[in-house]
C-alpha cells in the first residue's frame, strides 16, 4: 500500500486556527483508494518545520507528499505550481524570527516545480464544482520553504502544495473572503484520490 504524507501547519500570525491543520488531522490514518494517509502538523518555525519534514520523509518514505497551508485573503483554493529558493518573511515566524533575502538552500536551484499532476487535480475539482486555480507563487514564507525542501529532498516522487483560503472560523474575526472548512476538506480529499491513483507511485 502506498503512503501519502499529508502536512498541515499550526496557527500563526496571531490567528486562532489554521484550516490546514484541521483538514490534515481529519485525514490522518485514513485510506484513500490504495493509499494510506499519514498526517504531520508542522510548526510555523523556519528551523523546526524543515526538521520535522525531513524526519517524516526518512521515517515514512512516503510515495507522495501533499502539503497544505493557509493563504488568508485568497478567494479560492490554490494549487501551487512552483517553489522559489528564497526566504523573505513578511512577518516573523512563530519563534519570532524574520528571515530576509536568504536562500532556502544555498547551492540549490532557484526554483522547483510541483511534481503533482496539476491538470488532473484541477479537472477533478472542476467536475466537482470546486472553484480553484493554479497559483504561480507560494509566497516566500514557510509554505514556500517546505514545498521547496520537499522537492529537493525527494526529487523523484510527486510532491506539491495546496494553499487554502480562510475558513468560517477565521472569517468571522474579520471581513474577508472564505471557503467553508467542509468544502475545503472535500477538495483536499479529491486531490488525494487523484494522487493515490497515480501510476508512477
Ligand atoms: N501559511 C503560511 C505559513 C503557514 C501557513 O499555513 C504561508 O503561506 O507561508
């Protein structure tokens, strides 16, 4: 049976929650098609998150890595196409560290593409009437950082990132676009079904 490593992030920026955490935890230890999902929640910490990701990759040797994170203010679910070898934190991480003008990994490529089947995932979402789009920037904070590292550390497996919009819990706090958590969760599950059925894994 294949193993899918599914990561989410803890809350950050003073927010009460992070939909990526709730969704990843709800899918932990579930079977999706021929694959078993193992969820890990990463701290929003530029040192600890890479350490936990690396440990999970070594211990689980997953066939696929799907990473989730929150992008408040985005109107829809976004499948990231590319991760940049740049750290340009616009806010401090949860340990109070701000990194500016640094590389994720010295000597590595400037950018790495997602190795997930982007067109297939978009099609499944479209058929299910889930509004979503391909994003050409995962930002320059933690989400971009771990997407980049996953592609460097496991170049030969499908690995990529989904940015989730605010959910209802976050949106009641301020006036912003949101997609209900239940709906987001369905989108992630559908993406996992596509990924689980990949031939190359
Ligand atoms: N979103 C942030 C980091 C953690 C998260 O969920 C980002 O987009 O980089």
